[in-house]
């Protein structure tokens, strides 16, 4: 049975470390990190995510500002709000919760965020700096995965890493990070996706398999090499009458059967998910201390 890579426990450890640093900053009379989040509309999942981020800020001692806007807000008005936060010296980090309404360009809004406040790591500047292995804010989910590999002492150098999914948020940056010269990194990386031919043949050669394809229980045991490390980024809600809530959460990997074959695996829930918020908080701390853009 595989070692369980516990993202919930690791996230709590990171948040405790961040809270310790915030206490030191306060004792030194320094500026407490301040994260601003913009939420457009009333999407239930987005509200849940933003509320979790605000709560996490409180727990580590950060200040936070939540800007709520109606889904009828114009693109121009939203860009003005972003610009105001860009120019506010009290705010260190800014996130704009996705998705945005169809009439607003995600590209325009993302590009408007100052790179030094882009703690989500989505601006072209930060993505480019990451690709060049320069100091950068790395997107929270990929950074969280890197931290899990590091803290669980997973060997990555010379290993074959297969990434399933090519999104700008997870798959593509993950492939770059795993190939970079450093630890975790120095892997030989294959980036696969929904159009990849003979996908299962490729995944069977993976020493490290990172799954972010967005399809429930897509990866089964026959797709996994014995002893592989499996990182499951997916999260899906499915009906389950045996649960009080009426549903349960599953990932992109068929956990039960893959866990029998893998050497280490992340669960869903409690794997990659909690690491995303911990990474966002860490980026905000870096921003407040001018550790990336000095």
C-alpha cells in the first residue's frame, strides 16, 4: 500500500511556519502582510474558495480585504479596481477569483495586475520568470505540489515525470517546474493531454505521475507503473446517499486501486487542495517582505 502524501497536515505545518514569521514581523514593528481578493458575482464555489482564503489569512495573522462586485460590473470598472489595489502601498498581494463573467477578458484583467502583487503567479511576467528559473511567484497549485514532493523527500532527479493536463494553471507550469535545474526538478518530463495518442502506454512509463485532466477517476491501476508516485490534482463532487451531505469528493485518479500499486499517492480530499491556500499565503509573505521583486 502506498505512502499517503498528506496535504492537509503539510499545509497546517506551512501555515504554522508562516504564522511564526508574522509574529516575528509584529515584534519587530514591521508591516503585517495584507492580501486583497476580488470576487465578481455570486458563484457558490468561488465564494467558498475566497472565504477559505480570507479565513486562512486570519489564522496566520495576515490582514485581508475582500472586494465584492456584481456580475454586471463592466470590464472597465473591474480594471479600475485592480489599478487602485495595484497603487495601494498597504496591500501586498492581489488575487482575482476565477471564473469571471463572459463579458470580461481574463487575459486583460490578469495582465493588469502588477507582477509584484501577483501572488497567484498568473501574470505573463511571473510565468516567464518561472520558465527562466528566475525568482517569481509560482502558481499556487503547482507550487503546492513541489512543496509536497520536497517535504516527502520524493526523488525527482533523472526520473520520468508524466503530467496529464496542459492548463495554464496547473499542467503547463508543472511540466516546466519538474524539468528545471533544481530540487524538486531535473526530471525528464512528458506533458500529455486529451489529444495524446496511446496515453496509457506513456503513463505506464512514469516514475512520477501528476494528474490534472479534470475527469473523475480517469487514471486506473492499469495506467500506472508499479512503485510510481501519483499526484492527484482533480476534485469532483459525486452523489453518495450514504453520506450526510449527500455527496463525496473524488479525484482524477481511481484511488483505491491505484494506491495498491503506487509507492506514494495524494488523497482526495486532503492532498493537493489544502496546499493551494498554503502556497498563496507563502507567496503573500514573500510579497510583503519584498523577497521576489525587491
